[in-house]
C-alpha cells in the first residue's frame, strides 16, 4: 500500500476482489483503526467527565461567576486549532497536527487540574481547545488519506459508537472520582490514558498518511502557501474573538452589550467569507451545502438537548439524575443511526439519508416542548430525543463521508476544518441567541441540591423558569432544523450542461489533479 495515496488509490485498482473483502479490522487497517477510535473514545470520555466535575472545580476555585467561560474558552480557541490543523494537514499531512494536538490537549488538562485560580483553570481549557481543534481535523484527514472510500462510512460509524459508553458511564465514573479523590484527578488522570492508543496509532499513521498529499503542488518556494496559511489563521483568531464577543453580549442584556455584539458580527462576517467554502452562507449546491448543513444540524439539536435537563427539573420537578437519564439512550441511538448509514447498499442514497435524518431531527425538536404539558408523560420526551439522536447519526456521519468525497486530496484538510468550524461556531452562536432569548422571556435558574434535584424554589416555585422561555428556545431550534431539511436537498453538486458529465464523477480530475466543481474553492 502506498504511503501517501489516499482513499480508493490505497487499494490496487486491478484487485477488486481484495477491495471488496477489506474491512476496517483487516490486518492492514486494524492498528490505525484501533488507534484513532481510541483517541475519539478518550475525547468523548473527557467531554462527559469534565462536564460533571466542572461545578466542583468552579466552586473550589471561587469561580462560579466565570463558570460559563470554562466552557466557552474551549470552543472559542478550538476554532483557531481547526483552521491551523487544516492548513498544516494540507502541507505536511495529518501526523504533525495530530501529535501536537494530543500534546496540547493533555497539557491543557494538566494545567486545569493543577490550577490554583479560576483564570488559570480557564487558560488550561483554552489550551485544551486548541489541541482539540488540531486533533479533530487531523482525524478526518487521516480517514481520507489512509482508508479506501468504501470503508470511510464504517470509520465514521465507529467514531459515533465511541461516544456511547462514555455518555453512559462517563458521568458516573467522573462523579465518583471527584467525590472520593477530588475533582483534580478527573483532569489529571485522562492524559495518562492517551499514551497507549498513541503508541499503537503512530507507526501505521507514519507509513500511510504522513507527508504532503499527492499532487499538492511542490513547485516554488512555498512562500505563497505559507502567507495564505498565516492569513487564514489570523482570520480564525478574528472569528474566535467575534464568537467570544457575541457570547459576552448574549449574557448581558443591557444596551451596553450592543457595541461588542456588533463588533463580533463584523469580525465573524469578514472571517467566514474566507474560512468557509464559497457559497456556504447561501447554500450553494455541493460542498458549501454540506458544510452549512453540518452547522445547522449540530446547532439546532445540541441547543435543544442542552435545555432538556433544566426544563425537566424546573417544569416537571424531576431530580437531576432522572432528568439526565432521559438522554441516556441518545448515545446508543446516535451510534445506531451512524451504523445504518454505513451499510454499502445505502451508499447510492446518501443524500436521501441526510434528508431523512434532518426530518427526524426536526420532528424530535418540534415535539420536545410537549413535555411542558403536565399530562404528557416524560418518557415521550425521551422517545423524541432518541428519534432525534438516530437522525443525527444518519446526518452527521453522512455529511462527513460526503465532505471527503467532494474534497480534492490537497484540500481535504481545509475543507475538514471548514466543516468543524461551522459545527463549532453554530453551537456558540445559537447558544448565545437562545440563551439571550431565554433570559429575556423570564427563564430563571434553580438552585440544585446534591441528591434531590430542585430545591424549595424548584418546579412551580417562584424562581422556576417560565414555560414560554423554553418554548421559544425550541421554536428557534425547530426552525433551524426545518431549514436544514431544505438545505439537505442541495448536497449533490450540480452537473454542468456540457456533453461530458462523466468527468464530474470524482472530485479530482485524474490528469491534472485540480479540484472540479465538487471541490468548491474558498474565497
């Protein structure tokens, strides 16, 4: 197998029988599959474990007023990591950004775990965000470079499955560790777990996906590419700053918040014109719609899911534990949806799978506010969220497969970064919008006791959040999801009217290795 050729070229074209027999667990692919899936597994465990330990950390560090920044610092700096990783992967391959990202991710955990103040804790989360952004894009490029096209849906399904166990046992394990040993050990213990998968993954990754991609263009001194890469990183910093300003404005509903909100919008608008594929914001057919839909799907569902526990505690009187259990089956159903899209017989219908997935997400989000009605059983909400998770499994994994299919090898890193960038920014922007709307309509936080859930001011009490505030949040999410159904019908690139449509079957022309219309360039 070639050390540098990506995708289908990794299998000799004159041996179709061998190609059909290959799986992600074949001897050729097994070590790399184990390594990258293990990295995703640990990232998933970190996400669930750290979220559980965060309240204890903020309380001990006297940082409750800065609590939200511990989360936003990660997402904001990950934007810079994503863009930098895309540039790095397209020049040097995924190995350098992957190893650097893992090192920064672990270093951020160690910094947070040893922090003596809340601001040092937030700094650790920011470092961790840069590492996470580097890693996630490098993993996508690794799949593009090291696995044949017919195996990529299965790898994406394995990524989704890696979140199942952490979503179920992560909070339990981290809660026990935080209570028995202290919250710091939740942060300090995870870096040690990264060593084994990294050692297993590096040798095959170095053999099969290191170095620049094929036909990346080695002519010249590379100064133009370096200059463009530096420009894109500066724009990523501007986008992160813009997102941070919008988050700040969303938490401050006074007139004084308007200037930072306006500045944030200007920074984002100027940056995203370059960082996203041309035509993304107007849902141009093909790659731009793939990138845009990723953000719409992730933002609409994640926002809806984020408000479920608070709604059940304040409006239905459930304990925190029972409220969390309503989402417990979501990870398994998400993985089931991702597994379903990986079936070879469904490959010709991938765009239809995305339409179906977004339709399920829209129905799920639209039905969620029914839980505000006392006569509606809570299990109906759990069923709706499960349906939404299944739809997300179909949608997210299929979009990842489509992105790699529509990307030329030398643009896989940049396009993967754009996909993750749209995902992360949509979460930040929609959470800021719905959070401001929630607060403006009278949504209030309750004080939660350790065992029982809501306290005396819980469900139905004077501090309970208003049902209309929750309904407004889900209305916004449902509208975005419904718009996503329309965008999902624009994923297939529009074929030219010329006499040779067969040339558009692949994203790269064999003779020149130049991107075709399927690989839409950035502005």
